[in-house]
C-alpha cells in the first residue's frame, strides 16, 4: 500500500517536532544526539503516527521552527508573536468551528486575496529586517504552491503551533510572576 505525500510529510514532520522537544532540553553536548535519537524513536515507536492522528498534518511553519531547534538556532517565535497567534487563533478556530457567520478556513482553498495580504506581510518583514520570518513565510508559500497542502491556512498555522504559542505565553507569564514575587 502506497503512502500519500501528505501522510509521509505528516509522519516525518511529527517525528522532527518530537525530536525538537529534546533539542530544547539542557543536556549540554548530548542535546543534538538526543534530539536525533528522539526523532528516530518517534518514527519507530509509533509516536509520530499517534501525533499525526491526534493533531493532523503539521504546518510548515511549525516544521521550520522544529528544524531551527534541531539546528540549535535561536527561534524567532517570541512571546509577542505567540500572543498574537493566540489572539488570532481564538477568533479563527472559533469561527472555523461554525460559531460565526463566516468560515475563515474556506478562503484558504482560493487564496488570491490571502496571497495579496501575505505579499504585503512579506514586504513588511523585509522592511523590518525579520529575515527568519520572511524565509519561513517563503517556504510556507512554496509548500502550498507545490500542492503538498490543499489549503493555505494548513501551511501557515495548525493546532499544535497554537499549543506551542500557549506554552510560550504561559512560560513568559510564569517568569514575570516569579520576578515580581
């Protein structure tokens, strides 16, 4: 039985995302080896298929953040972006579930207006020197254009990315409370 490209992408991406969690642990020089081992373990032990079943196909944005963690590079995903994503996703996912008059997910299938807005966002990122986000956006758009993902929203965001945003925001809030105490 052949596996579809989307399923293969989802399994490999979830394995890398699982491994990226280990890349963030303070293990010193063993961190990268532990991350690679966790990536392989996720594929062999069934963790990646389970993640794929629970969370669905991860966005290309999340995959790229995981790759940055594996590479030991600083993440451009800071608390401001996390809080912005949380605010956006609260409205987006609520409306997508039918709790509003429009379905914001639908334009992702015919995304010409979205692409125009993303072009403006790309110019803003370039103007502000946010090259890491500009590259992430470019790869997201290339992944969508390749046909890997049927909806542009799927390339940009996903529930696991929103969960990451929640963790980043909560961690920042806890650290702030500790500093005040």
